[in-house]
C-alpha cells in the first residue's frame, strides 16, 4: 500500500510475469488488444484478490482468486483427459477428507498429484462445480455439524475442525446452513 501527500490510499497488485505465464499456461508475453482499465468484471476480480491478500485469507482462496483474475484474459485450455481429471479429483478429495482438521495446503495436494496448482484449481472446479477451497470448507462444516449433533458442543467442533474461533465457524456455518452453529446446537435439544 502507498500513501501520497493528499491522504489517498491505494492498493497495487503486482503479479510476477513468470507466475502469470504459468497460470495462463503460456510461454510468451501476454499482450492486450484493447485497454483493460474499463473492464468492470476485471476490476472486481482485482479488488477481490487484493482484499483476500490484505485480509490474510487462506492461500488456496488467494490462488483461486488469482486464477479467476488470469482467466479474465483468456479461456483456459485443459489438456488433461476426462479420466485423468476424474482420478486426480477423486484423489484430491480423499486427501482433503483425511486432513480436515488442518488448513488446506494446496502445494501439498499438487505435489502429491504432480500437477501445477493452477491446473489443479481449474481441473477440480471443472470436475466438481465448486472450487477446492470451497469443497474443503464445506467438508469441514459437515464434520462440524456432525460433531455438534454428537457432542452437543460447538466449541469442540471449532477445535476439532480447525476453525480459528466460534465466529469463524459461525460465519461459514451460516452461509451454508442459514443459521449459526450455536443456533443449530440449540435447535437439537
């Protein structure tokens, strides 16, 4: 962030050209045929990415937002066959389910699958209809819901599912189920 003499704050998002080319799966410089500064959709994607980075959001979410930004410039070309995508997606889901109490480590999954993280993000979303990060959050929420039903304790669900605190769990819980985790627990009695 920078601050000038008039008190105006602004945010710059600098993407290393090498990383940008990796995301786009290109080898040469990207050129634009027309100015992109008036593209509202692109503007929103840049703002979403910068807010996620400045807000310290999960790396997996930031990578997905970066991919979404890059995909604004070109349509991705998925080179992998459907069968291989299906197998890799299934293996990724197994890895996610086996480590729900930990933060999703995109690099670990991609290393295990021997695939770039941007190719993985595209493949997973194409195969499941949702991002790998959202899938991970949904799985943690389902586990939290089951633990609340079993133990009648929201705080143990927070701890066992790897949420930062009850507010963090409630925010995600409400977005999926329409009520907070505490309200859900209260409705069980």
